[in-house]
C-alpha cells in the first residue's frame, strides 16, 4: 500500500526565518506519521523592493531529511500556472499552503486553482494572518482570490479564526495554537550562554527577539527600561534581531531616554544555531506587540521554559496565561515596567519556568497534524 502524500507550498530552505522553520518542522511531523512529503518553496519569494531586511537567504546547508524543491516564483504568473499544473499531476492527498501575506494571494490562488482540477487533492491553508498587521492596497482582493479554491482553514489564534469569517462562512475551519518550536536545541546554563554571547556575566537580561517591525512595539519596551522600577534590578534589554523598520528612530529614542547603558543590541539575523544562547541567557522574554495574531517567539520561549511578558493583543493572552508562565499587560511602557518590577520583586522566575514546563505540553506538532487530518476528512 502506497504512502499518503502531502505537498506543502511555502517558505523553506534556502530561505530563512520563522516561516521556513515552521514549514520544515511541520513537514517532519507528517513524515513521522508515514506521509510522503514534498515542499515546494520559492525561487523568488519577495522582489527586492518589498523585502526590508539584509538578505532572505540562509547561510547554512539544506535539511538532509526533507525533499525541498525550489520552483515557485511569487511574481511570475506564467510560473504559477506551470507549478500548479505540475503539482496537479502529482495528485497529493493534501496540499498545505502557509498563508501569511496578501501579496502571496495571486500566486498561491492561481496554483491552487490548477491543483483542484485533479479532483483528488484537498487544499488546506494555515493562516498566520488573514488581515495583515501592515495594510496595503489590494489586501482584501488578493486574499479573496486566494481563499476561493481553498477547501479548509486552520487558524492559530481565535482572532484569525474570527477574521476568516469575513472572507468565507461555509468551509470547514479549526483553531489550533502555534506548535512548540522545539528545533533550536536544548537549554544551556545562563553563565555559558552569557559567555558565548559576550554578555556581562553580572547583569540580568530581558530578551526582545525577532525581526523588528513597528507593530512589535520595541519602543514600548525601551520606554519601560527608562523607568526607575526597572533600572533598580540590574537588568538590561537584550535586543536580538534584524531591523525591518527604521533603525535610526530607535537609536534616537534610546538617546532621548538616556538608557544606552541598559541596552544590549544585536541587530543581525539570529541563525537557528544561535537561538538557544539568547533564550538561555534571558530571565524573561518581552513581547510588547501593538497588534498581534499569534507569535512564534512565544513558542520558542516555551521550548526553553523562559517566562514571558506579553501585551493584551490578538491571540497572545490565549498562549500566555497571566500569572502562570508570565504576565499579560496593557500596551504601554509603564505597564511593562510594572510587570518587570513585579517579576523580580516577587522572585517569580522559578515559578514561571515550572508553569511554562507544564503549559507547553498542549502545543505539540501532533496536535497540528491531527487538526489538518480532521479537516481533510470534513471536506
């Protein structure tokens, strides 16, 4: 009896970042469940003028256990038709598309329309966002075009699940939280992590991690570190991630607030092999988002049992129960500062680490696999 087949369309090596890490980890889970898996990733993911970072490409070798094929050109309609026809002929049981940006709607929607002509493949999409954080003309039009040929939806927050109803009310859909990012290695001691990163061994560190964009609220975290209730704890803000926003405005704010001595800035892309050092060095992770759906950063923090302070936006409170693994606060510098002060004043690190260890069991990749299979059966 032949294996069932999954084709996953989306970001993967040689591209880098959270989307690639997610898709590769999910592909491994389907392989564990005895599926044959092929990932179709991009030859061109974004045109240069749409990409705010330094490079889209990974500087490490391809995963040895995955069949990744670079064939999708996000800006070439003739390519979309060609790739769609090719995948149609493969007659996979499930075609899974990770959707995070309306810009991808015409590409993915055209490919999906060709695939459906084989009358076999069921098309399921995992929605990171369906209404983007940073809106652009054409967002709704592109998303509607993508949604039409899709058979079922998975949302990783209830906010996105609700947003999906604005585009379709009939097709099967399910909520499944973002699974644990458990592919970054094991926790190491704080001392070793600080030494590896060249950090002050006598300072405490709170971590802001990931691409820096306006909606992620780094400015709120900086304002928190200007408050005396934070500064009294011998604490520094470790900012680890590449700027996708205007770096100069954050430098100006740091100077305006006179907090340079409380900031440790590592503004390069953090390779997968380096992630464990940052999360192991930190006492807690701060996610001061102004808008959010869900965040892969929370799932990395869970893997390392690192306490979190998150703002009360989108799906973050669903993932970080207040007072159990961290704090949920309003989106202001003073609220973040009060939570940091309470964390240290009440000596909550061990309590929250134990809470994270207990809470994270619900965020398995098997749960995501089961959700997708259940939706497939409903189609």
